C-alpha cells in the first residue's frame, strides 16, 4: 500500500541525449496497482464508486456521474491515505438504475436485482479475504442501495456494509444559486472544474425546467412515484444550470473531498465494536 515511483527512460540511438522521468502509481486505486505491491498488504476499507450512463441536459457528457464519483473518491482517498489510512478504491461501476428513462437514447439501465447480484459477488470476495469494511460511493439519484445492503447484511454478517451519496454531503444552497437534481448548476459547475473539455458551450445549455404532477403531497416528500423522464423534462435536465461556473465547482469539490476524505479515514480507523 505504498506509493511506488515508476521510472521511465527514453534513450536515443545517438547515445547523446536521453530523458528520464518518473510518475507515481496511486496505490490506493486498484486499477493502478499491481500484484507485486499488493500481495503482502490488506486494506481495512474497500470503496466502490457507482455511477450511471445517461443524458445530462444537452451539454454534459453521458459519463457525468461516473466522472464525479471517480474524481471525488480518488481525491478523498488520497487525503485519507496520506493520513495513514489503508484503503483501496475498486473500479467504478458505470451503469445505474434508469428504469424511468427507457425512451431516452442510450440511457443504459441496470435493474436493482442486477445490482444486487453484482454486489453479492464483490462482497463475497471481500468477505472471504477478510476485508470487512465496504463502502459504496454513489453519484446517481436513481440508485437506491439501502434495501440491497440490508439483504446482503443478512448473508454476510461479518461485513460492515455502508453507502454514501455525494450530493448529500454538503448543503448545496451554500454553494449554488438554483437548486436542481440532474445536470443542474451544481453538476455543471463540477464538470466545468473537473472536465471542462467535455462541457458544451453555454449557448447549448437547456433550462432544465421540471414539469410536476399537480398534487401537493409529492412536494411534501411523503408520496412518491417514479418520474417518467421524457414527460417531466424536455432537455433531460432538472435544475437550471445558468449560473454555473468553474470557480463554484472548484470550491464545492475542495470542501466536499475534504469532508469525504475525513469520513474515509474515520471508516478505516474507528472501532466498529462488532468487527
Ligand atoms: Zn448526474
């Protein structure tokens, strides 16, 4: 679980000049790690970023949720790792529950029952190898892991199973002017900070206007039905991105990863009592 320096030399046939440079493998990221480095170590905590592949208004990429989950987890894991936490980030699951968006082109749906199967297989490996602390880091509102973790907790009683939704970590009203929940000011700002090369010019940004069912109990948040996406929004967005800026995204990202990094560290170090 150490940072490994990898040195690369480029020699020219002339023998006169050569370049030598190095980069650091991030050993808390499984996809960058290797058997040589990992075989004698055992992390305390495994983190699984989980996103979705779906349209985000006209202007953000289909991979928005995956980029958000991955970048937040990588930065937060680095913070915890540098404080001495032993943790490993598993590869991101790129598909989420999109059952309400079947008629939006190439929105890929993974049913909750499929998610349960994936989780069972991943957790079985961790359980067998004694990596008992597990966290799903979720970036997609359609994913609901609580009932799945309840069921898996019965099957794997030695495992500590947990889930965090990144968009609930901070109060968005402290950072953004207009609230929303999909391709909104927050997500657009975040993507302008993380991957500005994948954000279309502002002239393409839709208004993200949501059409609601005219029944007050939905607004009181105790009556729920799944939204049929193409009926509630014309541009696939919910929440106006108009006032999004890179600066807002950067500030939100820094505060968010500091808090999440602290949570990762505490999850590794805290005595859970029954583990
Ligand atoms: Zn999103």
